[in-house]
C-alpha cells in the first residue's frame, strides 16, 4: 500500500475547488503497475523514469518518494502543471526530477516510461512516435487513464509504433495500457511529419499545429467570428496580446493588420507555443511576433497592453469549469492599460457580458451568431 500523501497535493496555480483534485485513481493505478515492475527488476530504478502528461506532479513525486526512483525526466504540456509539480515538490521536500521539452532528450535511451493518456489522439500519436523513435529497444511504456476518457482508437495509435499493447484490468474506473517492442523506423518517419500544416486561401494563411493544440490545423468557428471583426480593433494599439494563442492564427492576422504594433502570442501549452512559432514562420512572420509560454499572463506587467484577443477555455484539464475563464478574464483586466480593450469570442449561451463588465469594464457586443458572441470590454 502506498504511503504517499496524494491528498496533500494541490493544483495551484491552476484553478482549485473541492471537486477538482490534484490526483486520481488512474495516477495511483499507474504507480501500482510501475511498482510491480521495479520490484521484479530493480535495475530499472537506476535507469531512471520518464513521465509524460503528469497533471500536477502525483506520478513524478510518488515515483521518487514511494518507488525509489532517483532520476525522473518529466514533460508536462501545461505551464501550470510544471508550476504545480514544483510547488508540491517544495511542500514535500522532494527532489530528483527535471523538466524537459517534448524532444529527443526527454526519452533518449529510456527503459521505462509512465504516461497519462491525453484526450487528443494526435497528441498521443506524437508522444508515442517520439518514445518509439528514441527510447531503448527494450522500453516499457505504462499508459494510464480514466475509462471514461479512453477509446479503442488509443490502442490503434499505439499499435502503429509498438509491437505489443496489452490492457490491464479496470480498477476504480481506470486502466493502464502496457506497451512494448518499439518500431523505431516507422516512428522516426511519423515523427518527421510534425507539425502538421494546412493552407487556407480564404484568409491567405498557412496554419501549423503539433498534437494536442486546440482545433489543430483547423480554422475553428469561434476564431472565424473574431477574425471577421478584427479590423475593428483600435488602429493605434501599440502592444497587442493574443492570449491563449493556440496555433497562432490570430497572432498572424493581427500582426498583418497592425504592422506597427508589438504583438505577443501567449499560451501555457508547450505544444501551442511550438505551433504558434511554426505558423508565424510559415507565414513569413518568424521573429516579428514574440511567442511566450506563460501561466495565464503572469509574465506580463500590469497596465501594459492596449488590446488583448481571447478565445477562452471553459475547462480545467478534463473538467468543464467556467471559473477557469473567469480567472483568466481577471488576468486580462490586470494587464490592460486604462482604456485598453479585451476582445473575447465565446459561446453565446455562456453569457459572459456581466462578468466582463465587472472584471474588466464596459462591455459591448460586436458580433453575434446563434452559437458565438464577440465582445469588446474597455478597461475603466
């Protein structure tokens, strides 16, 4: 039985509420499977562990504290996840892990990998091909998730790059896929196709995306609505932020419309930041826009932006939670200059106007369809 204090872990700086926990049964099942493996082969402890997709640090920290790993390489897509891991490690006085980008160095020579299955099959494809391409030939991957988020399509993705995929029994509505026998040649070829790209003549733009980025290479409906009114944003804006930039599509569009302005594309997702850089490069704007990986807008100074463009999330991890957007609206309000404008596109039924009035300033409707509403809020 694990003695690790899972209940003491926190999600901060991500949104916290009683129903949103920092660890779950899938984390614990994954660790249980790892424990059986290292008990059977203690040399795995010396080889070190690679962890991918650890939400708030439960897998990484318990692997060190409970299982005895002294070296753990970790990749978390969300900046908030990295900060939560660091915060939880500090509280528990645990060391022995290092943060890594999603690259060869993360998985090079790895013999054992613990992975939380991502919701996106594209993201799983990119992660799996990276592991199969560069990990040790005898690597073992333990990929865990909640049953409600798992699909047979995940098995199909893994089977493209590994010769063996076996599912554990379900425990507390969770399951672990045990994966072996990497096919490195196939994986290397697949890895070379990232990021994906698509040309849109209608907006004269090529969109690039890595796995797991919101909407991928697609032009989502909400973004289309904001694009349609982007020319109505202030023409004299000197500093503009594409907040939650995703693939960087809006950053390209506003940079073209306002060539004299400093444009910043900001997102907490490492996949989004890499995608935005690729999109900007593909459209001849590489270096013209600053791309930042950030938790919210924490690296941006108070009262520093003239315009912020925002297509907000309404979830926190896998959980739908409107308070996530509220927290980010408050962040945008902090960063706007007096008289600055926050332009938001959101599902019409969410009714954000009163919240924006309160957190930012006077809010007016710019465009409305049955599904989406674009608003502009002026900082008091």
